[in-house]
C-alpha cells in the first residue's frame, strides 16, 4: 500500500503531537507569527483583519495562464 504526501504529513504531525504535546505547536506557531510579522510588518495588520495571510498564487496564475479550476 502506498501513502500520499498528505497522509505522511498527517502521520508526522500526529507523532509530533504525541511526543511534544499541544504546547509545542502553540509555541512554534507564535514563533512563526513573529517571523511573518518581522518580514511583512507593514501588511501584517491588514492580513489579520482579513483573516490571515493570502496564499501564494498558483503556477498558472504566476505565468499569466488562468486555469478553469478554482
């Protein structure tokens, strides 16, 4: 049986949850948020108002080729 990347990521995340606990994820989430704020401080407040940082554009959109899928 093969495993998808998504399934492997889920298993890895769950094993870290069992090893380190919820506090670990809270701490690394805060560190990541502070790093994002340091890199994009001028936009950070607007992203918070809108519900989070926007996702990166997909390859087709970056190359000017809009896809029919959303």
